[in-house]
């Protein structure tokens, strides 16, 4: 019997493997629930309604992990460090941000390797967003 092995015709992306759009929607929704109640982070978000920020972050992550490129269609090149320049991202903001992210990742029930990969990325990305000492 001729078997078509996984990877021969199509390499599954991380985006697909973890469940696609619903997984990223769930992750970011939960993350922003944490932000909404956070006394340090909430005042940093310029808009009263966190919905549009939630949508931007969701679309960014979907694109980053191999899903549709809607983020860049709408927003152009991510240039995340530049986009965070108006905000004071110091160690305390970094720690609070990652705490909510960890909490949100924990609700997804991902396979251990996928969870570890996502968490490593978030830690690295959050570290690279720090723009203020202290
Ligand atoms: C380290 C702590 C961080 C803080 C305090 C922070 C804070 C913020 C704030 C206040 C905004 C503006 C909200 C909006 O209007 O969209 C924003 C936007 C955004 N953040 Fe962060 N952020 C952090 C880390 C990260 C990381 C690690 C990522 C990526 C993995 C990220 C991805 C984004 C994206 C995609 C946007 C929207 C950019 C756009 O305008 O298109 N942020 N962030």
C-alpha cells in the first residue's frame, strides 16, 4: 500500500496543530480579561473599549503562527517594538503581561510541546518589548 506520509505534501503549521482561529481567539480573550482587571496594565491601553486591541493581537498571533495574513492586510508590517514605543514597558509591565499570558495559555489544554513552544515565544517576545529600565 502506498502511504502518503505526513509532511510529504503538506506541512502542518503550529496554527493548524493547536486548533486554528478558535484557539487564538480563546487565548487572547482570556488574556484581555486579565488585562481589564489589572491596575498597572489597564490604564496603558488608549481605548476605552479593549475589543479592537483584542482583535489586533488575535490577528497578529494567528499570522505569526502560520494562519491567515489578515493582520498585515489591515495593519501592515507588525514593527512591534516601534508600536510599543508610546507605552512604558518596564519590568513590572512585562511581568504583569506575562502573568496574564501564562494564565491564558493554561486554559487552552495544549499538548505539552506546543504549550512549551508558545510560552517560550511569549517570554522572548515580552522581553524584547521592554523599552524602559527599572
Ligand atoms: C511586555 C509587555 C507588553 C505590554 C505592556 C504591551 C502593551 C500594549 C499596548 C498598551 C498596546 C496598545 C493597544 C492597542 O491599541 O492595540 C499594545 C498593542 C499590541 N501589542 Fe503589546 N504589550 C506587551 C507585549 C507584547 C508582546 C510580547 C506582543 C507579541 C507577542 C504584543 C503584541 C501587540 C500587538 C500585535 C499590538 C497591536 C499592534 C497594532 O497596533 O497593530 N505585545 N501592546
